[in-house]
């Protein structure tokens, strides 16, 4: 008998491979044991071969229920049945995942042979400040190298290296004291890395000065921290009004030149060079102006260059505060293609190029935009990258289970009885321990949440990982002190409500992250400013594979808020609204969680690094094909119209609206209003050719986008 007349919402999911035209049915005591009473399940291209019940099946609690799956074709009299299963539960809601057990034969697959790199063909050279390898000396004094955990274009599937010879260039790291390396050590390291298609850069220039410019000037500026804030804010360890102080800019220039010199010895005509991130912003132009890669008289190059920025790009107003900002822009536009992870960052870059450098915007077919620079079209693209699904599935299967006990051990379970003896609901965060990560704001919002929504006290815990990589020591120290103080205050008020974990290595392994994500019901991000991070994608996929969708809270100031439509966006500075969002996330029913997850899964699963790499290279090919078709074609976004055609179209129209700009968007700055008025003289009079309102035949309405009065201007014709 049912317990007190209570019922359970049962969500069924089954793995079943079907042929075209077939559907999966579920029948049993909850519906009917007859096929006619079966419930038809649903799937989608991104979820197949998983079939789900379109709505929950309502069953009585405490009672055994039998059910079975079946596969039916349109021409079947009787469906193909699977074996009988049973379920019994005392919970208000239950998710069950099954395997059909009777799998129809897979359609025959044609053998696919991946092309091998063609000897002598063009190569892809990926240039990063750090090589994605770890170099160590073993007990026998021999140098060894191994690949790191995050490798662009070396994904388990769709790797660019399968069809194109791929090389890496950059410095080596991993606790290695490069100052103590002898010439023999360097030769031995080169030999080891050569087997991995890696070219090391050994710079004699001051790495300290170089990193000082990257970490203390560029990185904060790119995250919208002004030079004034850098100099005056107590949380920043050191900044100078003179951005050249300590020869940091000279060191930055010298390091970029070291990369150039190394590449010139290695590159050959036809190669593609892909430069990554703000550490090497001068390198594209340094390569482009060097033989043998200099642009020739036909505006073509013997090598193609791509630059991709993984950090945010600031607004043009903030970028102006950089004393060497124009030099940085000049360096970047030496590339053929400039890429970003978010549209906002690309827009800021374009604005900086036009406002600071006076470059004209450009476009090619397909909606790709860019700027014109020294007779070349530099395309600006937005391309997203997500996680490696195969890699995560393997980690969940092989490595994650061993980390689950440690994650469970972090959480202090309630001392008092909770409904159904439930474990704590877990919220989690994984962030760099820096002021811009907004961890302190997260804890303040969490404190307010517990105060204003008392029903969650003793039932929830926030597990916050604080990653300290040592690049901003004083910022990390001050931020950590503030976080600890808030954590102690929270735990004093609500014991066990906060778990703070310091990670001095600055890293959290994938298996440990996934174990945390599978245990956590909500991922909370409150960054003040953040570029692209893969943690939300990992979280969404980990929860999906577990069959228990979670909720993502994403800061409005992060790329995640625009890339993942299923996330709940929050303003980290609005503490009361973040507290309310936490309540909303924890109160969200399973259907809404599933709906939000379904919005993001296609993006998460379809953006591996191999595909991302291919798309970037295809963008470059698109640019070069366009230029090859017509080198003299105008690529301006607002192409000049033939006055005759314009006047003819204007005279034949019945309604007319003139959009004119006096601020430099459509019409170059400095052009006088008289030039605009002169345009009106090409239209024949009387009024049919220059009128907006037939009741006022001698006037034309001009709508401007300038920063002036902001109201339409009426000109008498």
C-alpha cells in the first residue's frame, strides 16, 4: 500500500539505439501493460541514444512497480520488448537510468581514414609563452618531458595534428630554474622536445621584468582595472604611474623579439603561425615585417599569422590609459586574423583600433569584420571553445570515483535530523584567489542568503576552492585574509556552512574538479571581471552524465553569462539579488533544471578544441580567398554608394528616412556639415526626392548617431 497516500514523480531515461522511424515506448503498472497504454519517450540529436519520458510518471510511494521498454517501428504489429524491470521508492522524486538490453544492429559504417600530414606541406606553428609540456631531470640526470593537462589542438578527437604537421614554440616551465641551465642542458632539452614537435625559447632577457609588465600592468588593465586603481588600491602589490619603470616595457619588447628570432630560424614559406594571448602581442607585427615573411607588393605574405586573445579586452577608454597601447595594437594587427572568445571583447578591440589608431573598419562575405591596416584586411573573429567530452567521460569513469570520498569528507553533515535524513546540499566555487574573482562578494551574498532564507540553514554548505598561483602575491594574500575572516564569521553563525580550501599550486586537477561538480547542486561564479573559463562547461557535462542537472550562477561580467544561456546571471555587486538568486537556484524544480541544461548541452558537447582550431584556420582561409578574388575591392563596412543609383532609388521610394552620422561612425571625423548638406544637392527638386513628410515637402529628417543634442535635425532642402 502507498504510504499515507503519497506519490513520487518518476523520470525515466534509457539508452537505446534505434533505426530511422523507430520510437521507444515504456509501459507498466503506472500506465498500462498493454502497448496501447504505453508512454512514448523522446530524444534529440544531441541526446541520442538516450530516450527520456516527456513528463514524469506518477507512482505511489512504497509500492513495487514493474515496467518495460519496447522499440516500435511504424510497420510493427507488436513492438520489440525488453525485459521487465521494477522500481520502489519513498522519495518525492526519482531519476532512473536504464539500458534497453536488446540493441538492434548498428547501420554499417564506411571506413574513415584520417589523412596523414603531407611531408613538405604547410605547417601550423602554435606559439604560447609557455609550452604545454613539463620538463624535468630524472634520477639518472636525464631530461624528460611530458604533455600538460590542457593542450590546444591535441584533443582526443578532431585533432588538427591528424591532418597537418603541427609544432609548438614557447618557454619551458614547471619549477625549472632556467637561469642555472648550461648550454649542454639546453641542447639536451631541445633534443628531447624535438621528438614532441616542440621548439623551446631560451631567453637571456629579464623574465622578471617581462612578467612584471604582463601581470602587473597588462593583466589588470585588460580586466578593466585602471592605472589609477592599480597605483592606489591597497589590494595591489605594486604599480607605477610610469609604466616603463623598471624597464618592464623594454623587457616585454625584448622577450617578444626573442620569440621572433627563434621563429625566423624555424619557419618556412607557407607556414601558419598562431600566436596566443597578451604575453606576445608584439610578435605578429615583428614577424610580418621580417624577411622572409614581409608583405610583398601584391599585399600577400609568405606566411599567415593568427593572434588569439584568451583574456578580456578592455574598453577603448581604459585601453587609452596604457602608455604603450598603440604599440600593442600595432603589434596585434600584424596578424591576418585576430580572435576572441566573446563578442564584447572583439567590439572593444575594434573600437580601440578605430579611435586610437584611426583604422577603418572592414568586412568580407559571411559577416566577418575587421580593420584595414597598411593595405591589408585584418579580420576579427569570435570563436568559442568548450571541453573535450571524451576526456571528461573517461575521467568520470576511471579517475573521479577515487576522489569522491575526499570531497565527501570536506562536508560537515548536519548534526540534527533533516527531512529523509538528507545530506547537505552543496554549492561550490573554483576561483583564483584574487580580488577580481569576487569571492568576498560571493561570501557576503551567501551570508545574506542564510540570514534572509532561514529554511536553508543547516541544510546547505558552500565549498570554495581558492587557487593561489603566486603571480600576484600581495593581492592573493590580502584577498585570502579577507575570505578567511568572512568564512570564520559565517561558520560561527552557521557551523559547517562554509568550507574554504587553499590550493597553493594554483591548480585543481580535472578528476578532483569533476568529483566536486558531481556532488554540488549549484556552481556559483561572482567574478568582477572574467574572460573565458571552462569550469561551467565541465560542471554542466558532469551533472548531465550523472543524470542530475545542476544550476550555474554566472556573473554578468564573465564570458559565461553570454555563452551559456541556461545559466542564472547575477550582478555580484548587488548582494541582495545574488542572495535571492541562490534561493531561486536551490528551489528550482527538476524540470526547469533539465530545461536549462538542455539549452547548454549542444554548445558544451560541440565545441572541442580541435573544431575550434579548424574554424579559426578556416576563417583565415576565407579572408585570403576573399582578397584573392578582388584585391582592389573595397572592404569597408559602410561601402560607398553610387550617387546615381542612390538618387534613383530615393526618387522611386514612397517613404524615406535618412540616417546620417556626424560623430565618426559612418562619416569620418572632421567632415563638415556642409559636406553632408552638399549630398542633398544631388537629389532633383522639387520635394518628391528629398522629403520625409509630405505635409512638410521642403524638409528632410536626419537621424544622427553623434554625441550631440540627441534629437532629430530638420534641414530645409
